[in-house]
C-alpha cells in the first residue's frame, strides 16, 4: 500500500501539511482549530472566567468524526490518579484517531505555572519566587522537570510561563508573574521556556500582551499604557522568550489596549509577532477569549463575527472548548462572510506543530512511556522544589540579629499561615485551583507547614502555637491567646500572609484584586497586639504580592518574605530561621512603606520619584533587588571607572566579590543603567544584568559583565528603537537603590536604529 505524502516522515513538514490540507474538508480543517474540555463544570464556581456562561454543549462522538485540535486539561479538571489519567488520555486519543478519516490525534494541553497542575504532582514555588531567586539556570532545570512529567502522561503543551511585568501590585495575579522588571522577567522566563521545550513540550507564553497593566489593577480591566511603555516594558520579555527560549506558542491576552482587544489585533498578533519577530508557531486564545469579543468587549455582534476578528488577527486555536470556531465559523465561511483562506492559514500552523510532535506519523502511539504507577512528585522533584524555595526566601530585615534563632529557644509560633499547608501554594497549584471543589479528596502530596517544619528544624526548642486570627475574617477573638503565648516565649514567630484562590475566593490569585496593600483581614491588628508584649517578633510573610510594612519598620526583630514557596516551602523557611540556610533571595517587586503608596514600581522617570511637587512619597520601604544575608561581602571594582565606546560597541565591567563573614553565602550582584539625558524620559535606573555568586568564608571570585550599547536602547518619539550617543552610568548595586560602584560611559557616534537582531542580554562570567 502506498503511503500518502502527508504520512511520509522523510518529506519536509511543510510538504506533508500542504498535501494533507488539500485532502481535508472545511469542517475537518476547522476541527483542528478548537479544543474540547471534557468534564468542565457548567455550574458552581469555575476555574476560568465566566466558565458557566461560556461552556458550550456538544456531542463528543459526533464531534470527533471530524478530528480535534486540542484536548483541554485532562488532568487539571478533577483529581485523577496519574497512571489512570494517562491511560484515560490514551483511550481518548485512540477514539479520536479511530473516529476521523485521517486518524490525527489531538494536542493535549495543561497548566504548568508552578508545576504540572495535576493531582499528586509536585507543587513548586510560584513564578514570583523564581524571580526572587535570580537564578535562571535553576529555573531552566525546573522547566525541564515539569516538561518530563507532562510528557510522561501524554501531554504535549504547557500553558506557561506568565511573562507579564508587574505594573500595579494590587493586581491579583502578581503571584503568577516573575516580577516588576522586564529584564528579570525575560531572562528567568526564557530559562523556563528552554527547560520546558527541551523536554519536548510546547511552551505557551502568556498573556500577550499588556494584561498586567490593567487600569486600577482590576482583572480584565482596560489597559491604557502608552506606546513606549508597551514597547519597552511589556514586550521585551516575550521577545526574549521567543528568541532565546524557543517558545512555540503564544496565548493572546484578555485585555484591550487603547480600545483594541488583543484577541482582535492583527498589528500585535500578526505584524509584530510574525512579521517583525518571525514567529512561526501557534497563537492560542486565552480561555473563552474569542467569545469575549462578543460578550465582554462588544466588538462583535455574533459568534461568527468574533471568530472572524480572531482568525484575521492571527489566533489559530480556540481554547478551552469549541464555541466560535465550531459551527458559527463553518457557516460563515459557507456563506462567504469569512474567507476560507483564514481557516487554511490557521489549520496549516496547527498541523505543522502536530507534524513536529510526530502526531502525523503512522507509528505514533498514545500509550504512556511506561507501565505501572507514575510518580509526579519524585524525590528529585522535591529536592528541586526545596532548592528553589530556599534560594527564593528573602531576608528583608534583621536589625538586631534576632535571626538565626537559638536552637533551644522558647518560641511562640502564631498566625493564620503557620499551620496551614495551603499557605505554601499559589492559585494555580492543583490543591488551590481544583481540590477546593473536591473537599473529600486529600492533597495528594506532603506539604509540611511552617509550624511542623520549625519543630523538625529545632527539636530542642520549646514551641507553642496559636492561630490568632483567620487570613481574611474580621474576628479578633483569637488575639488574646496569641498574645499570651507570645508573652511566655523568648521570641515570637508571626506567620502571616495570603490565601490563594480564584475570582474573589482568596486574597491573592486570578480575580483576587485588592484596593490597597494592607495585610488582609485583621492580620495587621494581630501583629500590633503581638508587639505590645515586648518580646522580639520575627515576621514571616507567605504571600502572593508585596504588602506595606512601614507601620512596623524598626519595631520587628526580623522580617522574612516568601512568595508562595511551594510544597517544600515550610522546611525552606524554617531553614532560613534556624540559620541552616543562608538567605540569598532578592526582591523581584518593591515592598511599599504605606498601603496607599502604590501603584508604583521602581521603573520610574524623574516625575515618578519623590519630590517637592507632591506631598506623597512613593519611595518603597524595601526596593527592588533588596535582600540581606547572614554573612557580609566586599566588592572591589577592577575595571576603569570610565570609558568611551561607540553606539555599536561593548565594554566589560569587572569586579571582585569576597565573602568577609564567617558563613558560606551567596551574593547577588546587580547591574543597573542610568541614562542622565535622553530624547524621551527614561526610568531613573533599570536592571540590565545580574549574577549569583556563591562564596565560602574568605573566598573571592572575579565577575565580569559584558555591557553592549544595545542594552541602552529605548523607543524614541517616532516609535523606533534607538541607541543614542551621550553619557551613561553603569551602576553595580545590591538593589535598585543601593549602589556600590559606578562606571561612567560615553557613547560616541551616530544614533543607531536597532532591528530584531539586537543584543538582548548582558553576558556574565564568573572566574
């Protein structure tokens, strides 16, 4: 029997797909452009916006006779044993291939924001903790581990990472972001993409673009960012993750920018993404995002019109389930209202990706790679989760040396986050995301609490506990017991923070936006009450965003910040408190002084800084990049303090870093750019390089940053990305506000207009 050209793996993928498209009917091509969400709830609380209203009815057996583009969240919809889930997914794929004329399986996708969102899978620290670690190689390893787990059960595509840059920390999804700086977000995000893609899983960049710049920090609110903010803050992480990470998919964002929804914007999804950036992968809709063009944005009057807008803009796949790209699209094409060429364009991209995955090959099999139980929370996974959690914990303050704790201390542990395993997890972890709808099912993974971890970490300590209050409930009746336990102790460890949830069911997470940055509920009052005892209070925060801490500045024994540090977060925090772990985390977001001092991030031009023109001082209490250690470091610059290079040149900045303390520790050296005069206003400083340096006591290492003039580029008044001649300062710093050494540069030569081949990152070398 002669094999059809589209089945021949010896032919180029493009030739195979072109042959296949000529054989397919309109209905069969269209079927490749949507997913199906089997088991999605149509009543009660959902896990996607307006899930009840937007989920369509369909006949599965009839539907799959045409083929199917994607299967939505076979593991992330309800608790299922991983081995049983893998076999069920394989059965579904066999049914799909048997029902259709061409036998083409679906791409199975899952969420993997902080680990595979599946029952019994490792719950890693959230992306904000990745940013706090300032360690792209470790995050790349994380992506690789998650990718291997996804592939082991038959999943092809992961909906991560989130590359939104924080613009207002009141936004509920701050926990899903990597931070408030585009260079940090881009370098860490690209590393995660490399790891995921190296395991053969399609990484999906989200949310493209502008989603985090919503007005008033409200989820899905309009975006009113200017063109330069969009170009210089919002877009660079996506470009870096595509160019350096190799991501094969992009998710269109829910938001509108200046009146144009991202899902209906061909300038964004086609001209910029495909023409300017040469992206050849697939663009998928955020869940129900195409339907929202009709129901929320009201730029389409019918489902068919919404389909037309999205297809024309460049969205290839409707997720999570069919609605606009199903019968409404087919009917509109038949009527001549939508060109069939748009369907062909999207179907070709989808089928090319399936061809890359081997899904068009005759010998493809849906069976799991191994028989028997599947361990999605392996010893290696947990070790990685522990290491990332330990690196991400930030010691904000330790003015009188209250930390590390004495091993035999009398300790009162209080607070609503101390004895709750869910205090470690973000809203896209399986227990927080799905298991809240299945209270009869256990967590599926071991999650030591801070209380349990402290007792294990310090077995000779005398530990008492009182909850004190709830995370968000206004009841203060527990204050009295908490204060009594604290008064009896040598030190009080107050563990406060957030409860992750969805759409108002938590204090942090998707749809859990806040009006200000006051600690949730009555936790601030509890902290005030504990301080009346006179006993040193060590504040431990387990949160998804920064909260204002100026009210207690100078009154606390120490302050430790952990951003939802995952299933191994309890031991990691306890290790920092005991001194077993020397903290090396640095803030990926600024910590404000007062609750109303935001919205603010450190990327401010002069008028965004404190000054005499306003009585409001937005200066943060703890700046971006800040973090303390139990040891000390000395820096000695070894490169000249000034230099001159061309606008296309580069310059090496070198220094020696020495551990001058008595403990091993890790310094995080940060390089910032200050542009004194430019043709448009610029941030006073912005991060352009960083490097972790681990040192034993007395050890020193040499560190080199290779600065290229391209890193000074910005978007000018005409919308071009340019490098301008003139003076620059390169600032070696321990945070955005703590400069150790300055190198003055002068760029000479003409203004340079940059293309897509510009240098994106500052090279580093440690010797």
